C-alpha cells in the first residue's frame, strides 16, 4: 500500500537539508546485520505479540529495521519520494506513507504498539527535537530511538580521528592513517558533528513526563558510540 500525504520538500524549521544529510546515505544503521538483529530484538521486546502488533518506522531509508522483525503490521513513514517508491516494491504487505514527523497521517492517540526512529533525530534541528518526539510519542504505546549522543568536543574529536584512521587502514593507507593521528579535525567538521549529535536527556525527561518508562543503553558501531533509548507507556 502506498499512501501519499501532503509533501513538504522545504527544509525550513525542522529539517536541516544538505548540511545535515551531507555524506549520509539513505541506508540506515539498522541495515548492518549484527546491529540490525540487536535492535530488532529490542523492538519485539517492546510489544506483547509481534505478529499481531502494529509498528511505525520513521525514516526507514532503504533498509527498514522492521523488516527484521516478526511484527505483523508494518508502516513506513518516508519523506523521500524516490525511497518511498523503492520501499513500496521491496516491502510487500507494508504500508508506505510519504511524509515526515511533522505530518504523521494518523490520529494523535496510541495508534501503534511501537514506533522506531533509527538515526532520525540527527536530521532534525536541535531546537525542534522535543516537538518531533512528541509527534511520534503521541501516536504509540512504545518507542525505540537510536542516534549518536551529545559528547564533549574532545570525545567527539577522538571518535572522529579513530574512525578516519581505521578507514584509512582498511584501505591500506598507513601513511594517511599516520597523518590523521596528528592532524587537527577541521572546524566545519566539528561544527557539523556537534549539531548532528543528540542530547538524550531532555528527550528521556519529556517521555517520563508523558507517562513512559525509559531506558538508555550505549552500543558501539564502526568506532562510534550510539545510544539506544527504549520507552514504554506505564
């Protein structure tokens, strides 16, 4: 099923456009086999009976996490028309909704048993993340969010440096890896990283205020720290 909501191609207010999405393909973290299996188990644990559950995945890209689960009712909310068309062909039986978290085309009540937002909040302006969270939380009984968390500049710089060094070594470029070890991280790269990182504490606090129990767990992937936040209505 392919449902079209009012398309919003503008990037004002909520989304960050080319600046945030630079270098970030539509294939999400959930597309990694090991991490995807880990997260899929987390999602299934949030619902009582997966085959009879209804789940929403926001911004699934071309590798929806829900496809790894036994959940019966799958709904994908994708703001890219091209990706939405691909999802329609690759996920038979799922409902593909064209839109974004500003316009989730279901009523504001616990419409879903669980909602998933994997590397979604990194694409939302920091000052709009609480509003984005509310938009999702109002429509679900449980929630899983995963993103790279806010860290000190020193910690961010060390993660980036190690990541770039390992990429260079994987490509057999030992000289490049050695240069990275002593090279300063460019200021524009650090600025982008700060903006893309997600502060989970305000999100967790807002969910608790709205009657959710919340847990946050760190995991490592490709030399980066991620936080997995799970929440369930009490």
